[in-house]
């Protein structure tokens, strides 16, 4: 699909199978439940998979968004979830405001020095969460098969609810530190 062609300007995914983008997209607005680049539309229940080198346009994500690799330099907003489920690295460089859960099951999800996901709960069930710069995450869980790489940075974990615990059984590495904030509890079980 050629993003400069008129056929690319109005694409509708009406089925439940995944719509896949495997090329560089510049200055495009992507909406993942009504996916829009001069207008992509995804009906409720559609899946969106991105495997690109770089996306510079904004993404409004109201459904499950699977990111395989690449750098996302602008913002991701909306109520949908973000899933990192394959090998390779996804780098988020925007000040993202999406509120769905971020799930890492394989590969590496990196928050660059300018990247943030403060409104998203993060579940690391495999793979690695890496931070570049001091970051805040609103509720963090990490299974024993996951890892968190701090580098020399500080990760603030905000656990928002009493009785709602965050469990970190995976390894935390780096010379940086962790700050626990909020009324909820965070339990560390790994060899850190």
C-alpha cells in the first residue's frame, strides 16, 4: 500500500483480522479504533499491528495496538492498550497520555529521555522495560520472566490504590534508583 496514493487515504478494516503497517509513515494521524490517515477506519474489535522504523504522526488508540519495532516520536492518546509481544525494540519518545494497559511479553520497550506513559498501567510478563531519563509509571507489575533496566535513572512507581499491590519479581538492573509513591503497596521479589 503506497501511503501517497489516493487508495491509502480511505481504508476500512471491517473484519476482526489484524491490519498491518510495515513501512515508514511521516506526519500521519493514526486512530486505532477509528484509525485515521485522511481516513483509516477500524471497526470495534479490529486489531492494529505496527512494524515500522519510525512514526512521526499522532496516534489515537482506542483499541489494542500491537507494536513490534520502531520509534514512535509523537504522542499516543486514547483509552486503548499497547502491546509489545515480539522480539526487537519499540521506543516511545512522545509524552503519551493513553490510559489502557501497556503489556510487554517479549522484546524491549524503551522510554526515551522524552518518552512517558504516566497514565498507563504497565505489566511486564516477559521482555524488558528500559527507561532513559527519570520516569513515573502509574502501577507497575513485573513477572519473574520480565526485566526492568534503569541505567542511571530514577523510576517512580505510583501505586494508586490501597489494597492494590504491584509485584515486581523480575530483575531490576542499573545504577539508578526506585521511588515508591502513592497509597498502594509495591513488593520486590527479584534479585536486584
